[in-house]
C-alpha cells in the first residue's frame, strides 16, 4: 500500500471515529524509519502505556542475553539464592527466565496487576511477596497472565546487569531511540516494574515496533539495538493462550512478552485500555494506537480498528 493510500485510509478512520465518538486518543502508521500517518484526538502527551511496558522489558532481557549476561534457562532461585525463604515451595527452583517470559511461572494467578498494586498488594517488598507464594502447577506447563512474572524477569535482568532496569534500558534503548527518561512506576523498593506503567507519547511508544520491524536496527541512525535472533525468538509463539469466543485478539498465542496477532506473522505489544503497537512484517508497517481508560476501548481495537484499518492494510 502506498503512503498516499495509507494516509487516505487513516483520514477515513479518523472521520468515522469522530462521527461515532469512539473512545480513542491517537493513531499512527509507520514503516521502519518514518511515521506515515498520524492523528491525535486529544493533546499529544505522554500517557501510561500499562503492559505495553512488558515488551520493553523483554527487549532488555534479549539485549542482556546477547551480551552473555543471561540465558533463558537461568533459574529464578539462582538469581536470588540469598533471599529465599526457609519454607520456599520446592517448585520455586524450577522456574526459569523462559517460564517468566511466557507467563507460565506456575504461580497460577494474576499477581501485581495494577488494581492490586493500588490497593497495596505485595507491599513493602514485591520480590519477597512472590518468593513466598506457592507454586501451584508445574512451571512451563500453562499460560496465566500475570504482571508478577514480568516483574520477576525484570529483577533477574537487574541482578545480571548490576544496575536498575531503567538505567539499562536508557543505555541500550531509550537514549539511542531519543526517548529521553520516561516516567515509570517503581516498586516500593525503587525497582522499575518490568510489567507495567512506562509513560510515553504515541510515536515514542511505537519506536520499539519500528526497531523490531527492521530486525533490531533503529533505521534513522543505523544503530543496532537488539539482535535479530532475539526478535525472531521473542515474537514467535511459545505458548497457547485461552481461546475466547468473542474475538480472536487474545487467542493467537504468546511469545516472550509479545502477543501474537490475527494477521500473517503479526505480533503486538499490548497495554491495558488499548495502548497497542502492532507489527505487520509482511506489509513492512507498524500500527500504534492509544485509547482512554474506561469502557469501549476493546470495541475500538477488536472491531473498528480491525475492520477499518488492519484488514485493509493486510489486504
């Protein structure tokens, strides 16, 4: 699809969204180096991107693996051998970095999600909170979405890198991509949350997708950010996700903190309330959207955006 066709497509979608008062804040389409079309329905400013953050954390893990600091088979308990409770569940020692990245830790619950955190879940020490949890199913045996898995993966990265994840990402991702120092929720001990709550503007958020589209290179400068081997691994399906009857957006499987999408070879970074960057490798495009907190965003993303933008783009 030509740049002009993409611009017309987005202009049509913007008019439809305005006419129907859809709950949407912004939309953009780009390739590996440019933003081709962009529209903001509200002021363009940084906003919480929720679990879209997970894909940034996963990228940091991939960079660390490329540097030889980590491996997917590293065990959670090896990273925190001196902090394990005396009565730790025996299966805690079976949890690997791979299990955490695929949401299959075995804790079998959704922990440290944003509503729980606001109520004080895990305070004052998220790490000890999770290390004291029972492991209810075999690690790696099944998917259960939990920001705690992402948090623990991020803490393993920090142990291996010898620095906080914010600094590591700033050195390897934020600064090279010109993203500055984003606001980012930390735990009570000052560790950035690997699973949530970076704040970014739309076109800053989507830069990660542009890097992945370009096999790990930031095209405007030619700088390699992450190895292409990690991109291939992280964006491949590694575990099944529950099948839903109402749509296919959540049923395509999960990689290493990236969701599979219902388009050829497509994958996405996906945050609550519709903070989404979708990579379309076959079309050479990235589509990003931000929506407001509240009701209606899923209809926008799974139906209006799907039918009026995504399907025309993939042909």
